[in-house]
C-alpha cells in the first residue's frame, strides 16, 4: 500500500492482524519486502515500510533524507495506521539506526525494541567526520558508475562473507532486490542518513526504559562488540548472539528470528 505524507509517499506492506503490532525496518539497499517470507503465518500484525531512499518510497526533490525526517515520517505513518498504540520495533543495520533514533525521539511508542547488527551512531567527532567522508565516497561511486558494479563491491565486503553459504536462489533474489534500487536515492540516503551524518544516540540508551534486545551474529565480531558496548548502557538490555551466522541474522538464521518474533512478542 501507499501512504501519502506532506512531501513523501511511502510504500509499505502489512501482513497479519491483531496483537502485537510489529514494525520491521530493513537495511541499506533493501526494502520492506526483505521480511515478507519471514513473517508469514506469525501471530500479530507486521508493518514493513520502505525507508527513505529505498524501494518504492518516493519523496519530493527538496525533501532531505535525514534521520530526523525519517523518524518523523515513521511516526506520522504509525499514527495513521495504529494511532498511539505502542509497537514492537525491530531494526536491522541501517534500519536499526532508524529504530534507535525513533525510540530516542518517541519512547512512549515503544513496547519492546529489537536491534539487529546495528549501532547508535558514532560518539567520537573525528571518527564521525571520517565516516562522513567514507559515505560521501560511496555515494560518489554509486553516481559515477553502474549500480551492478556497486552491488558487486558491496557484496564482496568482509561484513557479508558468511552469506556465501546461502543457497544460490536466495543470493540471486537478494541481488535482484539490490539492483532494483534507484542509484540517486541510495546516494542521498548515504550522504544524509549514513552512520557519519546521523547524530550519536549513545547517551540516549540509558533512558530506554523498555525491554531492548540486542541481536548479533557470532561471526560478526565488529557488531557483536558494539552490541556488548550498548548493553552496558541499556537499563533493560538483553543479548542474543546467534551462533554460526554473520551480519544479517534474519537472512542467515530465519528460523531463529521467527522464534524470537513468535515467542517474545
């Protein structure tokens, strides 16, 4: 379905009905359909939006793809769909950063928070500036070359090495989804909503007075350590480290994630 806001038009998929209500936020170069197979036949209602710069969601040319705009849009969408009812919010990687920003801005909307392979931004200013340059370079590569070449480089990152074990049909499906994206929208997302551009929400974690589950893959050492650092600040933080998988836990261990969605909602 499509929902029109003032300067943006969001595409989202809704699966199921009743309680609890889940909102699942995808990672970079993906869309809400990333979760579609995962949530079929699970109890509750699942809202799967395409975030700014991704999928079939479109925005006016003058509309910034900033974290603040993304969070406010998400709040408006949820108000239209569920009113002011609290939700279970799940975010993966980039979507996890959006989930953290949303929870920091609208804490009363959160029943439970699930953070998969993500981080609350970068606290250190020099490191944040370095990441801004990194994201700007990635955006320039996107705009100057072919999307297929960019996807090739993206899929070759060490972060995704464990996905080599996926079935060929699934790898093809994921690649086709990436190639269906719009280059200029992805580039704008990198520049305006990338890890370097977003504010740091590390200080906000101590005010998360709701259950927050940090989910990481055992083979993803970087984000497992970041997750452990987050747990030190979270007053109701819980850790789920899934064995023998990497960065994208819900892709590499779907049955484990289905159990979390089914049992912990």
